[in-house]
């Protein structure tokens, strides 16, 4: 059992970087929780946000929380992890409260994506439900009929597309996050796709590699048909297990994915602090970047 003295001996800090040993520590937390993140994901929080950590006197990280601000409007809270032998001692609440207080002091609205188990905890901290999505999993590759949208061209993203693509993302996400999107480039080439009509971008998708499965998202599109065209191309080229986090209201896209071998893995509720406001555009938001990133 962890004693009060042991808790008082912990060091609570913001990590400006993560050493190889500390990356091993947080990787162990991820493995214990059976989450999907890699070292590259932790580096996003270090570079663009903050990693709050509780460490033992020997320097071993045994609890974390991370934040990622977007566009001076809101910021994601995620990576709330505590090593098994240190749970139920208030560490998660301690780190969460520090993250929330610092975000609010900085004029940012804290936002997070909660599992059913976490939702009650976050509601007690002052978070309100905004909308919901489901994580779908395809455990293995399957062949399926191709999808064709005659007026849409789906192709790989090129460097010259990036400014227009990021502008579309800003309009749909309701905050500028180009620095974050930059971190996804090259992590899952088969998912780096855009759809265009008459030279205008009408949808795009990115993705990343993961510990358990590759992850598709964000997926922004102007219609169900465009979203399905992007997905069809990505699924043709992607091998191995895949995750995608699809908005609940996108029922047609969910049906399409179920037909391609996806099944529900777990639900999430997007929540914001003290105000049930949906920031993003529900019409164009088909799949999110993930509960850790928004």
C-alpha cells in the first residue's frame, strides 16, 4: 500500500523534455493501460503543450497528465495515467487540477474526451457533455468493393496542398492547429489523402502509427460520399489493425466502416469545462484526431 509519506515524497513537475529513461517510464504506463500511444505522441505534448508528471525520489514517473492548446481558444487534456500500485491516492486528480487551473488562468477552455468510466469523474470536476463518438477497430485487412465518386479525385497529399488543407482544417476544427498537423506528416503515408473537385479541396485525412494499431484521423469532408471515398482509398492501402474515432451522428460512415470489417471498440464523450459548447463543425467532422489530441 502507498503511504501518505510516500505521496509527499513525490515530485510534481512540468517536463520540458523526456529523457530516454522517462520515455521508458511513460511507455510502461501506456502498456499497463493498454493504450495506443508511442514516443512520438509524447513528443507532441512536450513540443506543443505540457506534460505534467509525478515522479518517485528515484526519478521514476508514475503518473501523468498532458495538455495541448489550440488557437488561443481551448486546450486538450489527456494522457491521464497512474501506475497500478499508485492508484486511488489522488494523483490523477492532483495533476488534472493543476492542468485545469493553468489552462483557465491562461484564458483557455479545457476540453477532453472521456471513456464511460472517466465521464463521471470529469463531471464531478466541472466538465459538461458536448457530443460523442465511437472508436471503431478493424483487426485485420479485408477486401471490399471499391467506392467511386465521379466528381471527386482522391490522391496523396503534396506539400503545395498543405496551406489550403490546413485552412480547411481550421474552419472545421474552429482553431488553428497546423503545428500539430505537421507532426502527423509521414507517420502513416497510406492515410495522407485529400479529395478535390475542380481543383478545390473538399476533404482530407491523416493518420499515425500506434502501439496496438494504426490510427486514421482526422477526417474532414464536405459530404458522406467524400468521406467514404477517402476511407476506401486508405483502406485499400493499409495493412494491419486500424482504429478510427467516428462521430456518432455520422451514421452512414459508420455503416460503411462496419461493412469493411470494423466493429465498435469503445465509446467516448467529448466534454468541456463548465460550458457544454461544441467548437468544431459537426457537418464536416467525420473522424477526430483521437482522444489524446482532439
